[in-house]
């Protein structure tokens, strides 16, 4: 008990003696680093007083005196032009010295810095404000009123960046390379008119671009619209000058269109053209499903689907989109039946494949089978619905023939007025479209949005056909609304009249449909109403529809909606505006589902159902539904269209759903970290049964091509992707660009072998040409986000491959092909890439190559 007290007193005495002389010695060492590199000339401040700077190795060392227990603050400050460096700060408590030793305090001061540079945009010395600044195509800000923008960044790729400054009405400024911190870049902009021309056509609710429309300015040819119907160019004419712009569209109405534009800022020209000859309507038959609970109708539904397809496509006005191709695209795009039947597909890539989709249903009752076929346009509009009966499976073919014949008699075919002949009008629809003498045509005028897009058509009058031919018909005016005029290019629609139409138009009954099981019934939309098997329309969102009828006449009423029990009744209306209510019983299946891993969220047509395992069963209506399971983490969502056609749909036990690893996400994560080998391993982990196999191995091939320069590995992976039938046959159209990339890889391989093995080099160039030619024929399928780059690479590497093949073989025919390829590359250079330094360098190189080959092919 005595020793501790004596020792404590001795320590106190030592502390007092040390305090009298400013405290014990301590050695302070600071190692300053910036971006992992030693930082010289960094100032070190201790307790508010500057003590010195770091040496050439970024090290500061000094002996100080401080009392034990004192808190010492250390700050490291560094000023560097073009950098904003945060001061580094720390503090520590001085420890008691031990046995006369000197205390050492060492710190690593990792300074955090951002860089900045200033862009100053001017037009003839005047500042240009509100100009958009992009770095590597990502918008980072806009210039202020002084025309300046300070770009702050941490690190940049070693290969440099591309800086773009753009403002409507001015030329675009580009600079590619490394950015020096603190630098002030003078951005010289000049006023320029940007003219965007868009040529479009619209049919059955789908708007598409018109390619090949020739654009002239003051009778001077400028260029042609691309596959999207777009052509963009700039003009340096004097601001305010008026010029004549003309669009020439052979095979369309009008074949030439002219306007006057003022050169100022950005000019947008949008023009709709009608086809001189109606094109075939691309139709896909997408799934017939059973609609009677407890009855297996799969074989009957499949037989009906096949029969309807066979009968429908006997008519030349329709062009078949193969079911396999349609199903693959619908599955890839994750489009459910509900989406097709409500919102449509015009805003998805499917619009390039199909104009109209037929959805079918088959139900069974005591009289046989009820067969329904519904025709949807790309905007989700139900344009026609047909129903018929078959007493047994042997009568399905004749029933399908009846459906197809009724479609031809009632389909609202669309055409256009192509010429005026005296007091009559030439229409481009004739006998193949069931147009004959006496056929009525509705004249329509387009209503457009502010952006110029066709939103709907309004009726302006009627024509009646007086003579019909195979190639068209001649019609005269039957009725024209006041103030309306008829002109070439106006749209017409074939009218389908029925007996008693005029009387029915004056009388109707209000039909109200509800669905479900009592007492849980609710208004039921999209119920098709048939009178004597003729489609009379569908219920709206409120479950109601005005149905035109002749008073006092008896009708057989059929109400049909897939997933519900049909209603058959005899009705006779005596009072105009009478209301009739009907309830359709729901046909529900019980859905049981489990997954591996479990606890996956389950969605049916976007609505949450619960989490796996769901063993007690949840009610789901009969028919096709989009089922999605998601568990997050590193697993890929599972999403499929499932047909619910029996009382219990059991996806548990041996049938439970296995969610697969998301190798695309894993690969992206590794690539973002710079772990190229990790990305290679992730993408390579997919096998051919994995749903992401094609995309993963396409990315893998791009890594071998762009990062590793391993052309054999790139070729192997690209070819493995294209070996799959759905990719090779371009059912999965997004892989059209894989042919471009494979051709590029073969070109690079050939280029490395020119000096070592000329025969193998020649074969590689020939392979490159083969694949690039395939890509060239399918440029319309290139991904929109990188369309210009993919188009450029296709033409560029095709010309290069011909050129190098000629240098190896010295064959005149190849020199001729190379000359044509270089000409096409120059002619079809994407306007969107003009001004981009990387691609402009390629074009300059191309001009030199072309000059070389011209002499050889002349």
C-alpha cells in the first residue's frame, strides 16, 4: 500500500520538472501523399503555428516539446494550381515518456483533392451562356452568363476524355485528350442553323420512319433520310435567310413536298407521307388459350391457333410474322397479354416486327367450342374481334375459315387518295381489300400533337366506289362535312355497313358488365359484346357500353372475356336507352409456388402476390399471365408468361422455380472496379441454358476484342453467340450488331497476320467481309443508343477489309469492291458523328485509303 503512493509522487515530481522546461521531447513525422504519390512542399501546421514543409519525398520530420497529456493538433495544407485540396487534420495526446526515451508520432496524411478546369464559350468574342457541356457524352453543366463553366472532377481515364460544348443554333465544339488541371479552354462557337428532317408514315396506329427520302436545299441535294426517317444537317447561311427545302419520296404520296424555312437556330421539319401502294399488314398470331375451368383445352387451343393462321394468311393483304419469331420477341421484351391488349407495343422494339397481333381464346360448353380471335394494333387498340362455334375438333378448320372470311369482310382496311381524275378520286385499295362497286370509304383527317405526331383521326366525309380494280379503285364524293376539302394523300378507311345500321344508330341499350363471384363483383372492362355473333364493341373502364340495336328485334347476346365465364342470352329491346346488367363469373386457378432461393417476391402481371413459399395457393384468373419472381442480391429476376389452364397451377417441389445468378450484374461490377479478369470470369460463367448467355458472351467477346486484343478469343465468343438459331436468324434482333463486331475481330486478326501468314490473313479478311455484309443488310436492327457508332463501324471495317484483302491478293475485282466500299463509307458517314474527333480521324484516314484504291481500280 506504501509503494504505489511513493511511485505516484515521484511521477508527479517528474511531470512538474518537465513542465518547467516546456515538456519532454517528441519526434513528429508526417508523410503527405496525394493520389498515392509523395507530396512535396506541403505545409505542416502544429497547434496553429507553421512548422515547415514536406521534403521532395513528401516527408516532414521535426522534434517538438509538449507536456504529457497535452492535445496536439496537426494540419497539412497544400496549394496546387488547378486543384482544390482539402486540408488534412488530426490530433493526438502526448504520452508520458518511458525511461528517458523520446516519443515518436508518425502520421500518413492522405490528402483528398479535386481538379478543375474552366471552359469559356464565346461567339466572336461575346460570351455564350446556357451552352450545354458534356464530358464523354454525360452532361455535367451549362455555361453561365459570362459564358464560363468550371468543371470539377476527381480522376480521369488515362486515355483522356472528350469534352463537347453545344448550344442550339451554334456549331458544336469538341476536344479530346487529357485535361490539365487549372487550364482555361477557350471555346469558340459560331452561329449555325441545325436542320432536323423527319419523314414518317402512319398506318393502323403505328408510326414509322421513311428511309431514302432525298433532302434538297435551294435545289441542291443535301442527303437522304436513314432507316429511322431522319436526316440532320447544318447550314452556315446568313441568319434569317429564307431557303427552299424539298423532300422527294418516290413510292409515296406526295412524291415531292416543298416548304420555305428560315435559317435561324434549330429548324425541325416533320412530314407524313402515305404509301402509294398499301403494304402488307404484318400480323402475328400470339397464343390461343383455354377458357373453361377444369377442362384441358391445350390441344384444342393449339389446333385452333394453327387453323386460324393457315386460313388468315391465305389472303395476300396479310403477311405472316412466324409465331416462333413473335413469341421470342414478346418473351425477350417481357410483354404480357395485358400489356399488348391495353398499352400496346408501339413504344417497344417489337414495333419493327409486327403491325397487328391476334390473341385468341377457346371455351367449351354443351354445344361444343366457342372460338374468339381479337386483332390488336400496336397502340393497344382492339380494331376487330370475331367469334364463332365449332361443334367438335373436326369442325375447327371450317370454323377458322369462317373467322378469316369474316375478318376480310369486316376489317377496316386503310388506304389513301393517290390522284384526282375529273370529279372522282383514285384510291390505292382495290379488290384484294374487298373493295368493290358500292363500297363506302370514310375520309379522315389527322389530329396531331404539339410534336407533330398523329394522335387520332377525325371523320371528314364519305366516298362511294363506282369502279374497282385489282390495283385500286375510283370513288366519288357521297358526303363531305362543311369546310372540309379532299386532297391527294388523304387517308381513307373501308366502311363496313350492316343491315339496319341507320336505325340502330338511333336506338341502343346500355350494357353493364361486372365480373367476379358474389358478393365481390366489380365493373368489368374489355368484355366483348356480340349480337348474333357480330362484334358490337367492348365495355369501357366502367364496365359499360352503348350497344346499337333495332327495337323489337330478337338477338342472341354473347358476352366474352378470357378469364371469365361467357354469358349467352336471348334479348329483345322495346325501349331506347334501356339498361341491362350482367355478371360474368370468374375462372380462377389456384397458384402455388416455391423458389430456390426462397423468400422471392412474386408478381402476377405486375401485382404483388406474396413471397415464396406460397403453399396455400392464391387465386389467378385463367389464361396467360406474366409471372415474375425477384429475390435481389446477385440473382437474376425470373420472368415468364405462364398459361393458367387448370384448377391448380403447382410450381412447388420438383417444379419449384430456380433463380439463376445474375452474371451480367457481377460482370458489370467487376468491370467498374477495373477488374477485367473478374468480368471475364463472370461473363464466361453462363452456359447456353442461361437466359443471359447471348448478352454475357457478347460482352465477353467485346472485352477480348477491345481490352485484351485477343482476336481468336473474341472470334470464338462472337461465333458462339451467333451459333444460336435465334441470333443467327435475327429473331433476337439486337444481336445484328454481333455480325459487325465479329467482322471487326476477323479484320484485326487478319491485320496481325499480313506480314507472317498472308494466306491466313486473306482468309480472315474474307471472313470479315462476309460478316460485315450480313451486318450491312440488317443495320435497321442496330441498338438505337449506339446506332451511329455501329453503322460507322460496319461500313468502315467493311471497306478496310476489302482494302487489305486487295493488298494481299492484288486482284482487280477486289480493288473495285474496295473502291465502292470506301465510297459508301464516305456517303453514309453518320451525321451524328460529325465533329467527333475520333470518328473524324477515321474519315480522314478513309479519304486517304480511297485515294490510294481509286488509282488501282480505275
